[in-house]
């Protein structure tokens, strides 16, 4: 079905270690992303039974050459020199219809040399969560890994309790992380580090190869992509949950959807991860954490760069500091879009800051607020105004903000700005309680709620009755306040 290549496996061990999947008891297909498969070059799709065998790891896919990837990482600020794919296997790479090389990886396929005593399996819940959230992000145009398949294993996985198991198939531009470079650097083998850096330049940033200092150019390119990515996360209220360096993609994609969630009632210090007791990865902290992660990446590249001594450190530091301006520029563009303002409006930043304050103080749901504001901007009726004001506990304060905003707002008079505003403000997100409902139903053997939610969140601007039902914010009793990693 897929035509695999194996460029990454030509890099020296221990960056890649050949490993076979451990068969599961009774694989059954939950979901298969046929449009993505065709995008990856598949011409014919086999039957569900064959798909279940392939994407559980029970039957090797033709031309696959499975292996686990080595990487290190700063986990909540503490460096661990060896982590690696403890429950994942890279099957190989495919060249998609756009000529882009992309990885195909199994998650939950059994023990590897990096499992550190773990069972190498995944519970069903995290598989369904990653499928839903990653496909929503793709539908929103936010750089992300993709979901190709999900398969139940017919086995139980013990975490906090015994849960049904599953295997997830993930597609990525690559699975190379900041932690991969930290792992290579920890081997104290400059030739290994250089081989990895040259591979990344050739694969992701070929323009850097012609720069005066290719490794400095690589750092600049990765910083730029991460700055844009984090701004786009925050524009839809996404909280990654565990922004460790091993979860920071060199390709600039969202990777490793563990205890992630979307903010509902707006709070800059919101945390959903059950393990983030110190709020290190709270919503508002994400830009600073990304910059911190990139500084760790820069440290690994220093031995390869041309400058020396203090000049070398200053050069790399200057690049890392550029993250702030790059992030701010992308965030300002997104603010203008979300508010329906002219792209160059000097009021975009202060108006957004004031609205975020209103959302926080007025206990407003972020997605519902921007959706209602979009409706009011495109059709400024009393009905739409009242729907917006109904979202806050402080209607008089929001009314004052609306008067200031309307003096600047141009979306209703400008077709391109109208389109930009709508595309920046989804009707629906994978709300935490809806995701949990789908998981709970699946644990009882009913996958219909998962498929219904998947169909809606992959059309995030759908105005159908079903979409509106699933878009509604959680009631007090429905709120999900913590999410879990599942490893």
C-alpha cells in the first residue's frame, strides 16, 4: 500500500535501533484515514482485516523496516540523557504526492531497547485523544503530526487501572526532536552530531546548506518555525501539557499529544496536565518554554558552528532572542484576523489584551467568545450582540470594549478580512468533555461517539445542528480539569 524508504536508518546507532513489533492478541480496526493514505501515495486500500494486522504490528507491512529512535530530553527542566521510543517504531519514510518525505510510525507496538522497563503498550484513551486532536489541528492548518490509523489490541494495559489497549499510527514530517540532538550530543561523538544535523538540513531546511554557517542557519530556521507554531497553538487555546525538549519537533510540528487540552474558560495560567504540579507548561508560559527548549537545541549545535569562544555564544544567543519578535509578529497577525481588523491595525494588540482580560474576569469561554464575535462582526444584529454579551458575567465591561472594537472593526465591510476572521475562529474544538465522552463510550465498546466527534472536529467551521451541539461549552458537571499522558 505504501512505498517505504529508509533514509533515517542510514544514520549510526544508537540514533536508530532495528526492533520488531510485539504482536497483540486480537487487533481490530477502529479508524483509518484513507484521504491521508492517498496523500502518502497509496493507490489501493486493503480490507479492514489486513489494515488491522499491519497497523497493529502483527503483520509486517511490505518494505517496512521497523526501528526505535533514540533521544534524550529535559523533562520538567531535568535532563535525562536517554529516553527514546519506548513504545513506538518507525516503519519507514514515504514520499508523498507533494514530494515531501514523511515518517510513518506505530505507537503502542511493544517493548523496544528504550522501554526502560515499560510494557511498550498504549491504552485506548490516549490513542483516541491523539487521533481527534491532531486531525483537528490539521483541519485548522496548524502544523502537526497526523493520524493514519487506530487499532484495538484485544489486550488490557495496566496504568492507574486495567484499560483496553490500542495501537496508533502517526505520520510526521519527521520524528526528530530537540531531544534527538541532545541525545547525539550526549554521546560525545561530533561525527554523530554532524551526521544528524546534515540529515536535518537536507530533509527539512535545504536552503541552510548554502549559508555561510549551515548550522547557525539551521538554528535560525528551527527558531522561526517554532515561533509560528506556538503562536498558532495559542490562537485556538491549545495547551500542549508536556513541552519537554523531547516533545519539541525540529520540523516545527505539534508532536506527542499526551495530557493536552483546549482552554475553555479563559485563564492564562490554565494547566490540564495531571503531572504539571508547578504550572511549568501553563497556557501563557508556552512561548517562554519553547524559547528555553530552543536554547537547549542551540547548545547542541555549538560544536558545529564556525565562530568560536564568546562570539559563538553571543551569535547563538542573538538567534534565540529573535524568537520573541518572530512569535510576536505571528501573534499580531493572528490577533488581527481573530478580531476582524486590518492586518496593519495598531489597535490589534491592545484590543486583544483588553478582550483577554474581559474573558478572564468575565469567566468567558474562549472559543465561544470568538465564534460569537465573528457572527456579530459579519452580521451586527441585536441578536448576535446579545448572544455575545450572554457569555460574560460582566456585560457592561464587555459592552464598553465592543464600542472601542467597532471603531476599528472592518470585517463586515471587507470580504478578505471577513474570510480571515472566520478562518481564525473555529465553531468547534475537540472540547475536553466531548473527547472524554468518546473515550468512555469506546471503553464500553461503542465507537460511534468517537466517529461522530471526528467528523465534526475535522470540519471546524461547520454550522450544522450536530456541530453546534458538540461545540457547546461544558456545564459545571461536565468539565474535565485534568488529562493524563497514558505512557
